[in-house]
């Protein structure tokens, strides 16, 4: 009986030891798997952080390049604007509008005929070429002549200030801002008031 009990005890101890060894191996395997999973996760996080950092760096670089470009463009625009202002200032002279300011305004109701020429009853045709049609066509030169003191300057000032002038000009250049440039010569004025140089300035 004693030897049987001893064998049973030994068998029990062996079984327990085998079970413990098996559990230990399983725990060890689980820990190794957990360790690998943790390392893999850490690696992925690191790669993700690096990728995010690269993306942020690229975006930041692009934004800075854009601002640099816009700053350079603004700087060039400012330089061009300043150069234009300097040019305009250099061309100005005090009496540049003196002659136009001296011309009296046309009496109400006069000069309107320039846009609607009267008919020649004998020929059943306008007495002169239509100024309105010339404005709308945008071609050639429209020549207005008359005796001294007949009101040519008054007529020209009326044409310049009359809203219909810009309206009719817009018929052939609808998508462009209409700019009317004027210069009134003064025969008894200063050199610049009666010369082509003054006109060009």
C-alpha cells in the first residue's frame, strides 16, 4: 500500500508539474504575442506620426510659398502703382485744365442737335453725318469746324459732359470701361496750353 500511495503521489506531482509547465508556456506565448502586438502598434503610431509630420511640413511649406508669392506680387503692384503716380505727376502742369474751365456751359436746350442732326428738306437727308452713328461705330475721325467765336469749344465741352456720349461709345465696346480724354487748346495761353507737348502731357 505504501508503494502504491507513493506512485500516486508522484503521478499527481508530475501531472501538476506538467499542467504548470503548460500554463507557463501559454502565458509566455501570450506575453510574446502581446509584446509583438504592442511593438507593432507602437511602430504604426510612429509611422503615422512621421507621416502626419511630413504632411504638415509640406502643407506649411506650400502655405509659406504662397504667401511669399503673394507678397512679391503685391510688392510689384505697389512699385508699378508708385511708378505710374510719379509719371502722372511729372506730366501735370498747373494750367492743364485752365482753358476748359474758362468755357461757359451751353444754354439749356442748345447743342442737343449734335446728336440728332436736322434734315435737309431739299435732299431729304441729314445736313451732316450723324455724330451718334460715328460714336457707335468707333471708326475714323469726326471733324467739327466753324468760325472763331461760333461756339466750337462750348459744343465740345457739351459733348464731353453729356452722358449720351459715353452711352453711344459703349455700343461698340460694351465690356470695356469708357474713358474720355480731353484737352482744350488756348491760342493766347502759355506754351503748354497751345502746343502738342501740352496735349500729350
